[in-house]
């Protein structure tokens, strides 16, 4: 029990430090270093591309259902995001739709 409490306390401390570090290390009155500005522009798109590749890595397009649930959900996520511009809605909607499709329609 002591081990679990100590581990939890350390995890909480590490999380708080990583969340506070940018505010402590990068004051508001100075501009961001160029490398951080570049990463802030490039990383969101790179992360999304990685997630798409990861989602499709095990899809067998040659075998039924030929990736249909995945392609339908990618279209749904894109449509939801274009419609509402809400990342939470897009991800949650796509996840729920995928689970419904693979457990009922394409089961």
C-alpha cells in the first residue's frame, strides 16, 4: 500500500512539474524561441499523420470488409471536424461509430 501511494504521489508531482514548466521557463513578455515556434506549427499535423498511419497499419484491404469501417470512420471524423471544429466531438464520434460498425454491421 505504501508503495502504491508513493508511486501515485511521484506521478502527480511529475505531471504537475511538466505542466508548470512552460509557464516558469518561458515568460509571457518574451517571444518563443524559433525552434519552439516551428515545433508548435509542425507537430500537430505530424501527430495526426502518425495516428492515421497507425490506425490503418493492420487493415487488410484485400480481405473483406476491405477496410470499410475504417474508411467510413475517417470520413465521419473529417465531416464532424469540418462541421463543428471540435476535436473532442470528432474523436468521440469516430470512435463510437467505429465500435458500432465493427460490433454490429461488419461483425
